[in-house]
C-alpha cells in the first residue's frame, strides 16, 4: 500500500468489449446509461404529478440530439477552432480525414455547448407541445447532474480532462494520457473524480429541492438554482484542470469564462422566479 502514498497508477483500457472492428467504450456506455436513467427519473416525476407520460415521447430524442450537437459545436468553436475552421466537416462527422481517413467517433464534447443545445432543443419541443420550456428544464435540473457524473466517469476511463500536477496522496498517474497534456508519468489531480463526486452531491440536493419546492414557486426557479450551483461548481473545479482555450498564465481559463454567464442566468432565475405560481385562469 505504500505506493498509494505517492500516486495511484491509472491506465485502464477505455474499451469494454471488442467485436472485430467494433468497439464498445466505457464512455459510450456511461453516456447512454446517464440518459436512460435520467429519463426514467423524469418519467417517475411526471407520473407522480399527474401529467401525461406521452409528453415525454419526444423528450429523450430532443435532449439527446440537443446535447450531442450543442456539446460538439461548443468544443469545436470554443476549444479547437483553429483546427476545425480548416476541417468543418469533421465537426459533424465522427471521422478524421487527415493525415489519413479513420473513424474516430465524436472526440471532444463541451458541457457549455451542451447546455445551449439542450435549451434550444427544448424551446422547439415546448413550442410544439404548447408547454412552458421551464416545465422541462425544472425536471432536467434534477437529472442532469446524475448524467454528468456518468460522463465524467467515462472521461476518467479515457484518461482525458486530466488535472494539473500535484503531490497529493490521491494523485493519479494517467499513463494513457494524450501527449499534448504533458508528462503521462507525472502525478495529477483526478479532476474527473472531483467532478463526478460533486455532481452526485448536486443530484442528491436537486432531487430533495425539487420535492420541496416544485409547485410552490414559479416554473424555472428550480432550474435557476441548479444552473447557478452546477456552473459555480464547474468554475471552482477548473482550477484543478489543465488550462484549456487561452494562455497558460491567464488567471481564468476558457471553461471558467464560459461558466460566468450561466451562473448569472441561474442566479437571476432563482431570484426572479422565487414567487408563488401564477394562478391558472379559465
């Protein structure tokens, strides 16, 4: 056990199963499991409130498409625009054309872009189903942290989104880390675990908060609390990660810059919607 006092070696195979050229990766499995479990929880909330489950028939499809498309564009635009501006098709296709053609999957998803994508998708769905967009967003506020936990566990299996070097006793040595992130033998913060644990805690709080407050305040208030809490947590944890998006000597990185407007939006909704629901008129 002495090695644990120095660092924890981490070099898992990110592939769970292989069938010829087909690979089932832990990240894909965790990503799908987070969505499915989240949908089941929302379905339970809807039934408990006496709403029609049919409202969710298209919900999962809209959220999945909005998440993937928004997260992908967010990564390409905010974190790697220099490359993708020269390879625009690779933004939308799970392939790489240069230096040789290969199937890569969608490598690079940004949570800030995912937030934009989900919101845009639900605005379209709400208009189609003639429902307030906050009806959907308040429910997503409960389950998104849980999905985020699974996604960060997938990042851990991929040895990506690694932390800054540290000599803390729980530091990880990411032996499969990408070379551009630095020395793979250097002990680093397990940032993915920090986020996964914090997202699980936020999920527990939001599950409790929704049960206590939903229906007693205006729609959107629960979502506002979630938005402010999630992105404030993200802002703080960025200090443990490798700096991405701007110069290494900057006081805050790209992830923190993008988190600030989300925190402000969340605080505004949490404050402005903290009122009794508007009575229905017939």
